[in-house]
């Protein structure tokens, strides 16, 4: 049986209580909104990209602890990283989140984001962990302005 | 003292252990703990009597209704029509011709919006709803107003979750063609004073639809006494199967309505050029119905009536009242909706904790509650919150379930800080 502490790890609780890079980004050059209509989570991710590198990223909105901590840790993970690296990181993150629990996952390259591997034990919450990332991807690829996960 | 003793003797009682033993799903463990099922507002568990009625129909009587002359079809038809009469008895309706089987309450409301609404609501008219409605009692009326050019008006609610009386007086006018209102709010727990509301709507000549989805499993309903035109219910919140609901409509009103859907069973004669309609209620039941579902619903009604609504209501009032008091004692917990009269559910939020985190943590303690917007987004907007956690009760819930809920919420506080 999975334990709640697999999900609500101290790092996640800390980023939920004190989200990093939370707030408006005045000189953003791209922005996207993410919305999970099922639970009401809403995030806006704003970015500044210079010469293919994410030079600044901030987020606003409201959501559950998993969702907010994921957005917060995401901003730390992609800041000062090339856009291609950020997108590749999302792919690896998404792979971990969607791997069945009875299979091993490679979390070595995820850094702090490996804390979300425990979300796999709670299938209803996987969308919470990925909403901010889908929103980031939409902003980077300039896709539709509102992303929905449900 | 004599009076008290008399009250003790005559007070309706409920044998909780016996009742709980009738519900196989309640006996299980989840995450290694006894299941505490407090999501009855979403759907109720099913007593063995309902499950056995479904099995009996499929094993012994499976046949289409109103068609065959063979014995299985006769038995299926008798059971299906018997269920209709049990619904009639439950709602205290005058005749079975007023009982239309639908898929659920949502379909019943859509039936009225289409068949009655399209014929009776026109540009310049108004449809009145309330700010505490479930999406199913909002969207069909928005669609009707978009089709007809009528205007949708909304009775606001106060901070406690009660309808604002003065606003209702102002909004009910001779332009109001229909007033659609919930009997019990699924998001706030409010029990609306529906008989009085109907009387006021009738005074301006409006028709009235009442959404009884959250009421029927908890209290006696008498549609004749209420005086409304339509009352809708869903079977699965009444301890019956999913996929079966009921529209009660006043016979004269139903009779004047065109059919909703066309097909088999709803016709009297069909030529390739035109058709004529069957009598009530069959005019509104096109195609093979959910026969097993109706029979299961009949079994559920029989079961609930055997317990009795006096016993159910006094038991639930005690449990819910105790739960309200205990929840008020939890630091940082705020009730959403403190209505003058509360039904079987309690919505709440906790400072600094999103309802979905509450839901996940209490689930691990074996406690099943609902978290989210409860298909009532306008209610969430009214309180400026994205979602609530909701504990909703049925007659099989116990004081121990309240203890488990409170313990689980204390664990939420311990984990989330």
C-alpha cells in the first residue's frame, strides 16, 4: 500500500506553502493559461525567451498542493535553460508520471522533479502534476492560449 | 415525564446494524481501513434487495415490455409497470400516467425544456432559476432561452446559502413562464421551502419544476401537496441503479405537451406519412426503456419505504447535526452554506488546503467524500472559491462515520500544516 508521504513529500509541501517564482512577469514575451475543468485548477505561465533560452518564468493562479508545487518546481527547473531542454525535460517528466507503478522508472535526470514519482500511486492526481507543464509547453510552442487537462 | 416516555415509545427508530448489513458495498475495507462512505450526494450504495431484483429480472423475466404475448414479456411488463406504481406511491402522485421513466433527472429536465419549453416559452418571456442550481437545472434553460429568445433570470442566494426572498418577489412577474428550483442544494445542503415557493410562482401564473434529486432518499415527498407542475428525480441517488430517472408531471400539463423523442412505444399508429401518439406516460418513453433499472428502482423504493421516512429523517438529522458541530470545532475549517434548514450534506473548505488534497488524504483513511465544484460552478463563484469538500450522508451512516471523518480531517491538518 502506498503511503501518503510518497505523495505529500516535504519538498512538495514546502513549495505548496512557499511557491517560488509566483507572481506576474512584467516583461514576458509569451504566456499561456492552463485549466483543469474537473477540479478547477488554473495556472498562467509567463515566460521571457532570449536567443532560445528561457531567461525568466513566473506563474500565477490557484490549485491543489500537487499542482502548485509542480508549477513552482517547474519554474526552477527550466529557468536559464534552452527551450529544447525544457521541452525534453517535460517529456521525461511526463514519462515518469505515466509509467505504471509496477515498473521501474528512470528519475536520475529529473533532479528535484523526481519527488513527483510518488504521484504515480495516485492516478487521479497525475493531471495535477502535469497541468503547469502542459501550460509551459503551450506558451513555448505558441499553441492555443488555454490548455485543458481533464 | 409521561410525555417524554411517550415520545420514547413512539419515536421512529432505525436498526442501524441491520440496515448496514443490507448494503454489501459498505462491508469492505479500502486502503486497509473500513470504508466510510460519505459521498451519497454523488450516488448512494445499493441494498441487496435492489441487486437481487436486477438479477431476478435478468435470470428469470428478461423480455421486452408492452410487446410480447408470451409469459416472460407479461412478467417483465408487470414488473416494469409495478415499479411505475411504486414511484407514484413514493411521490404521492395521483396516477401512474403522470410517471415518466427517463435516464436520470437531467434527461427529465431536458424533456421538459424541449417538449414543454419549446411550445410555451417565447421571446419576451422569462425563465427563472436560482443561483444554487446544479448544472443540469441551468444549462437546459440557457439552451431554451437561446432557442426562444426568452430571458433567463436568477434568484440570488445570501451568504448562508438561502434564497433571497425579496429578490424572488421582484423576479417573479407575469413574464415568468417557468420557475425551476432545486428541492435540496447538492452544493450547500440548503432545503428550500418549496411549497411556499410554488405558491408564490403560481400566484403570477408561472409553471414550476422542482429538482428532487437530493431530496427523495431523505424525506417524504408529496407532489400533490407541493402543487408544482414537474418534479424530477434520479434513481441512483435513491439507492437504485444508475440510468433510470423519473419525470413526474401534472397530467393536464403532460397531456398538452408534444412528444420529446420519436420512436417505438410512444406511438399509437404509424404510416409512412405520419404518426399519432400513445397515451401518457408512454408518449414520452420512446424505444425500449431501462426495464431492469426501473425494476431495481422499484425495489429501492420498497426498501426505503419499509424503513420509513420518519425514521430516516430523524436518524439523518441527528448524524448530520453532530457532524456540523464537530466540523465547526476543527481549526481553519469553514462551512460553505449554513442554511436555515439543512439536508443531508455539508460543504466545507480548509484554510491553506485545496479540497482535492483533502479528498486524497481522507480517502487513505477510508473516508470517501466528494471534492470539486459539484456541477454547481455558479455556487463556487458566489463564494469566490474553486471547489469545496463535501460530506453527504444517507440513513446507513453512523456516529462512527462522523468520528472517522473528523479523524481524517485532523490528519489532513497534520500533513498539510
